[in-house]
């Protein structure tokens, strides 16, 4: 059945990919994000109109009134808006807490006010910290060690608390594992590697390069979210969403960018110490990759995009931005 779905953070990489997915499924989509974010991705935003019933609503989740209006007549909401980035969140701790916790509270309050029946809240693999075991399962210990991880754990508890008080608000928590793709800023590893290689430089990896991750292309990640929206079984559940078959060290991922985009060009992976990066060895997670068996068994989630294909897609995008829009725009 066709539904009207609100997406916060709809101008971001995952948000735009999700909007396209849902429109192709026949749903109506209301996209909510900062005006500046829509402006940066204006060609993609315009392209949504050819896919179906879409509304573009500029605004911020920090405006309780604006998000309440945006949630009117929506059957479900996907809350993606958040403050991201290692240096960005660590250097702006109070702003990170305000946006990711109080902003989430504003979204959930808007859902209750408007009788929205279902909300999906985007969390992160960061909530697991350095896992006790790998691959990580949803019932493993959460021990996030960054301000960003703490805000995501708080957001998870917020939606559970709202459900306790308002049982009609069903929820699903999605913990994304290293989602990447076209439109992601070069503050994240794969986009940064691709940008440097396309520009004729060596990719830079901080630390030893042996940090291990599972990389999931955005089209696979949003397919997982769409399956959650359409499944009653996903109500009040937590899911890891990632690609458990695409597990690489950061050095291996950087080398794969070279092999895919610049074979035989003499490029090598440059290892740089943490002291010259935006992270520290204390903050770094060294081994974390996902077990997605729950999403596979309950939702039929099966990621399909290989890392090589994902790298080519990033390289083919019109532009890789160095960073986000300014923090003052929040």
C-alpha cells in the first residue's frame, strides 16, 4: 500500500538515495532538510520530481514547529538528520549533543503529535565501540566511546521511551555500518580515497591501515530501510545494516581504489600517523564489521554492490565535496 513518508536529512547521501528508492516503490515522499543541503544537491533533488509524488520542505530538526508541520499527514518517518564527522563532532560536542539528541526528540514529538504510525531512527555501528567480538550482532554489548556514539545511543533510548508512553508509535532502529556512495563528502574514508586518486594523488590512510571495516553501498543500505518500512516484523526491532561480505582493512580498501581507478599509474597507499589526522589512537576503532543475519532472515536483506562497483560509482559522480555545509547553518 502506498504511504506518505517523511525523511529528515533527505538532502544527504542516504536521504536522497532512500527518497529515490521509496518513490520507485510508489510511495509519496516528503523530504525535509536544510535549504543549503538541497541547494548543494539541486540536480538530484530536481530529478526526484520525475519519479513520483515528492515534496521538498526546507527546514531544521532544531525547529520544533517546522518539523511538526512537516510530519502532518505522514504515515511513517525515517529520521536520518544528524551531525556527523570525527573532527566536527569532537570539536563541537555541545552542538552534536543538541542536534543528535534534542533534534531527535523534536522529530519524535512531531510524530506523536501527528499520529505517525511508524518511525525508523538511524543509529550507527559506532554504538558498539571496539566490539568484544566480530562480526557484531545486534544483541552484543554497546559501549560507544565518542560523543557521537553517545548521542546515537541516546537517540535509540529516546525512541524506545516514546514507544513506552505512546505504544501506537512503532519504531525500528537501524545501525548503519560504513555506508558509502556518491554524494558522500571526503571526510569519510572511501570518498577521500577516490577523490585523491581521481585527482592524481596517492590515497592516505591514517594509522597502520589494518583497521578492518565492512563497507556497504548506499543503494543496498536504503533497500534495507525500505524493507523495514514495509515489514510488520520490523516493528520495535533493531537491525544492523551493512555488507558482511565486503570486509577490508583500510589499507586494502585504499589499494582497491588504486587498482580500480588507476591501475599501472604508480599510485601507492600512503600511511600517515594519527598525530597528523583528525583522529587519535584512543578514539580509533580497530576491528568492527557486521553480522546482518537478522536483517537477512527477517527482511530478506541481501546487499549486492561490490566495493569495486561502488568505487566506480563514486568516481563517476559529478563532484566529491571536501566537507559539509557550515556548522553555523544548523
